[in-house]
């Protein structure tokens, strides 16, 4: 592996599992000090243990991204641990509010908006404040191809939040690039996480279903999403601002 992120501090929300954990591990392998944040302490501890076993540096900070005070404390603890904040990856998200739009449960709607959208807003708000003090930085938000790019029945609540994340990302990118803060997003399609399964599916069932739905003929690998996030955070993407990088095996081509 290269050392693109030596001496950099990277904060990853949703870092205890799925895409967030894969991203955290990838940054650590390339030399970054990583702070992993999420609501459940055990997955965060496991992520830190794996990073340290591989020779990396990591800190876990239990955080509820729907609470502004929590996110402010997360950023503060990041700087206390490693001196500054260079890169933030906002990956925390949930999949709730299933069903036709007219039948969406209002409590589930409130939850998904709070985590998937308000969580991104609060994360960027406090991350940008610190990056201003540090003289710049990079933010990558995790959206979805089920936002601005593709419509799937029964997932209107999830799609609405992710479409909003994509728009918020592009607007923030224009708002803050003049301050040296570069903001982009990635929009994965079906990726090898629990969210890619339908109720009662086995891995074989899921793979067969997605093989027929995706032009590439397979589910996406976590490592592929992590590689895209690292690219957007790297100096190689210095001219990339306000982009939503779609990773969905051709589903929206």
C-alpha cells in the first residue's frame, strides 16, 4: 500500500461496521490516524483492535450523529487525540421507512431523516468549523445510488434522505471550497453489507438476484467503495469538487 495519508487525521462516522469500517481500515493502512465513531461501542472497539493489530493508530468515540453536542465532542476529541482534522468521511446511516409513500410510518420517517440527513448536516457543520481553524480539509459523504440516480419502489424514505445528502453535499462544496475545504460524495449501489439483503435471503439468494439486476453481474465489494473514498480524499482528486461518484456496477448507466 502507498502512504498517501501519512501524518493525516481521518474521522469516520459509522466506522464500526460496513462501508465505514472498511473506509477506516483502508485509511489506516495508508498511514492515517483514524477516529471511528458510531452509536455502538463494541463494533468500534473491534475496528480499533483490527487497525492496531495491523500496525495503525485509531481511537473510538461513541457518538450519536443526530445530537449536535455529540458531534461537537467527537470533533474536539479527534483534535485532542491527533492535533487536527484533515479528512472526514460521513458514513453513518440507517435503512428504515419501508413501504409505499402513503404508508410510511412517521416514527420511522423521523428516524431515517434524523440519522441520514440531519446527521450529515451536523457532522459537516462541526467538521467544517474545525477545518477552518486548521486551514482546510476534505469531506466525503456517503450517499446512495437510490438517491438522485435511481428509483426503487418501497424505499422512498431512504431514497429521499440520500437524494437530499447529494444536494447538500454539492451546495456545501460550493459554499466552502474558497476556504480550502473540498467536499464530495460517493453513491454506492448494492454493496456487500447487511443492507443489500432482502428479508429472509441467504447470500446465495442475494447474489443471484443482484446478478440479474446489475450489468456488472455481482454485488459491490466494500474495498471498492473504500478505494473510491480514498481517491476523493487524496491529492490526486484536488480538482474534484462537488462531485457525486456513483459506484453501482452500471445500474444507473
